[in-house]
C-alpha cells in the first residue's frame, strides 16, 4: 500500500493498445468477427480493473504528485467499458460504505441476477444504466460545474466514438462487434466482479460481506484472467491494496479470514474449501 502501481499502468497501456489494435485488425480484414468479438469482450472486462484501481487511488498510492496519472488511467479505460470514471468513483465508494445493505448499497440490485435468464439480462442492463447515471441521480446538486462537464464529456465520448466508427466502417459486422463484444464483457464483469462475490447478500459484517472464490486445480492456468478479483474479500478488507497483491495478502492472512468466518468457497460449487 502506498507504492506507485506500475503494473496497473502497464495493464492500462496493454488494454488500450490491444483494444485499438483489435478494432483496426478487424476493420482491415485480418481478424475474423468471432475472434475480434471475443477479444473485445475480454478487453472490456480487463478495462474495469484499471478503472477500479484508479477509483481507489491505488495507482499513484502515496505519490500525490502522480495523481494525474492515476486519473488518466481511469479516464482512458472508462470509454471501453462505458462506465464514467467521474460517476463510478461516487457509486463505488457508496457500495463500500453500505455493502449488502438493501436500500443503501447501489450494487444490492444485483442480488436478483441469479433468478433466471430474464432476471440476469434485465438486472445486468439496469446495473449498466445505474453506473452511468449514479452521479446525476444522487450528487448532481452537490458537484461543481467542472465535475458536471467532465461527467457529461465522458458519456458523450463513450457514445460518439462508437457512432463515428459505425459511420466510418458502415457495415453490419462492426455494429454486431460493438454490441455483442461489449455486452459479453460487461455481463461477465457484472456477474463475476460484482454479483458472485457478494452472494447471498445477507451479511454486512466486514469480514463476511464478500468472499474468496477458490478455483479448482484445472482452472489455475486461467486464473490470471480474473486479475485477482476472485479474492474479493481482500479488496473489501483492504481497498488500498493493489489487485496484483491480492493473492499474497490472502495467503498471509488466511488463518485470520477463517477465524473471522470469511467465506472461502469454491468458485463454482460455493462449498467451503478446506485449508
């Protein structure tokens, strides 16, 4: 905690660079639609981690002079996942303050996501909408004119670059790529980053309001893709710990987590995992 998070800056550069390259290669006919769509979805999910880290000021750490870089990372990935950095900072801290408290935690709406496919779709779409309108709906009368302009500018840019790309390329395939790729990545993010870690949404106690989701042995080679977010308990206990240190911290304090009855469960089975 407090260190400058170079790995997060590098992740930001990788995500943005790969995102642009993927679109360029698809437009040039080098990459087929199905592959470009999967890559687009994966990068949409991966874009959330730098946004999330920037929200918690985990990129510049204790180096106040580098806060501009922290914010730059947040702003540059926000248009990929279509969550305004200005709004998410407010929404996410509200979630941390009132985790799992119905009527107070804005993310609590996700508790219905597992009630069938229709609920999955509707709840996910409502969650995306919430992320975009939270600042306007809850803080508009409190924020400055500059903050309002930044928020509106973020939304305008997220929409306008997509419209411009569709107008330039002018093929149904690019429309399908932007829509399918985004929603695959967006729903994956909402499900695995926000919904599953907080099931069953019954406990607001600090050590038990989320969980550690342990992957089976066969899945370990793919665990990097989760970017540590399966160990959501670490993030809620220590929000200033950068994502790439979650595993080390979890190993170090696992006896404490177990003593405090933090759910340490299988990622799919949700059954307790023994030490």
